[in-house]
C-alpha cells in the first residue's frame, strides 16, 4: 500500500481510503467491523465517513448510524491513533439534519460535537464541508449550473465564517485539518486565499467525484490541486458500481445499490451505457477485472491523494483493495484515452 501526504501536513494516508456510506443500511455493524478489520490488515489507515451516512437510502431514522458503527469499532479495537479519520458536516436542505439549516458557525460546532460523540473519539483528523451553501455543479448539476445565480459577497463572507469557526475548533483540539467536498475551483481558491491572508487553517484535500465516466477534475481543479497542494479524495470511483459492468443491458442485481437508489444519483441513464460497455471491453481485452481497472486508473492520476472505495460484501472489498497492486500498461492507458475521447461526459 502506498501513502500520500494530506496537503502540506505530515499526515500520511493510504492511497486507498475505506468509504462507509452503506454501513447501517446495506451493512450491519458486525459487517462494518469486519470491513475495517480487513482493510487495516491490508495497510489501509484512512476511513471516510459523514454525519449524513448511511445514504442507501438517506433517512432520518438512520442518520448518524455509520459514525456510530465506526465509534464502536474504535472503542473495541483500541486503534484510534493508527487511523486517519475523516468525516463531514452536511449542508442545508436535509430536514432531519438541524431542520435543513445551511452551514453556519453554530451548526459547525453542533455537528462536530455530535460526530465526536458518535465516533467515540476526542478528535477528528480531517473535517470536511460536505457541500457548499451556494449553488454548484456537483450531484449531476452540471447541465443547469448557472454561476450568475450566486451572490459573491454572501459566498465570500460565508467562507470566512466557516474558516473562523474551523480555526477555533482546530485550536480547541477537536479537529486536526480541514477539507472540502463537492467544491469548485473558485470556491477552493477562496478558502486558500483567506487561509493565507488571515492565517486560518489551510484546506488539505477536496473530496469530489472522479471516475472514468466523470473526469471534470482533470481540468481547472487539477491546476488548483497542483499549485495549491490540495489532493483529491475521489468518491464514486466506480460511478456507483456502473464501471463494474453489473448494470449493463438493464440488469439490476438483487441487493445492488440500484435496487435502493433507482437511478444511482442520476448516473444510471442511457448515455452511460455505451461508455461503460467500452471500458468493460478494454478490461476484458487486457485480462483485467473492470472494477479493478477503473480503480487502478484513478490511482494513476497525479492529483490523487486517495481513492475512496465502498463495498457491501467482503469479496467486493477484497477486489477493490487489490486494485492497489495493479499497474496499468501503456496499452491499457492508451485504450482508456481513446474511449474517453469518444465518450467525454456520459454522466
């Protein structure tokens, strides 16, 4: 297992991060513990969660349960200092989370304290803003995104307030570092600029979607990552399972995520089918497992800090972690480049 530094810190994280968003619905507490045990045995030291989780489906009845499952594992195993633990504050719009209020100083403080209780720990290594308060293009929002709907002064002031509060929590020892999620180049640069000007904590990572079907991070965000030392934590590296090929030709395997979240967050639609078929064919041509090839590709990207995997079965987990041992040949990468040129934005 290879390790990368988070931003300009000395915190090293495994290039494979264990995602957790199915724990508490699709996975029991015992299964969550089994996944953590196995991942650690294979060199994974990085877990990512969120107060919102589980998401399969999102529900007020299960809100916070994933963090609780991690908390009991940390308490039982006594490995807290061996793990880099990341979680997130949910943004506005979820009625069962603080009545849907947006991210403000008071909600950040409330969310951090609640996560610490559920996780049964005194500190969070990486605390992330799950999504901005302003409109953005993530979650399949690119097709109707309009930056001119944003209020610049309100957006900048909101970032200042977040950083002031996060600075307070870092100084209190409740969090070590901060990160973003579902952010844009402009938003990330605002955080970096204010951190430099006002000596606030510096953003070390950004957790955005990245996979063979969705590669917007290759462009302006890659430049921000390079010059700002903000590594990508890639979520949905298999495009919610599409890149395994299991949904081709309309299939919906029993127990799969598509039987719970019908369109996989807008990903499961006709435009993706030819692209997925092309990538599955490339994998078969070169004797590779399609899912492992997709993950191994993500690991080749120079801006990648860690790839967040998620699994509902141990077989899936073992296969996903095994992708770290795969080196893609120049021929495979050339075929992937051709497919990407043919299908640049299928989701």
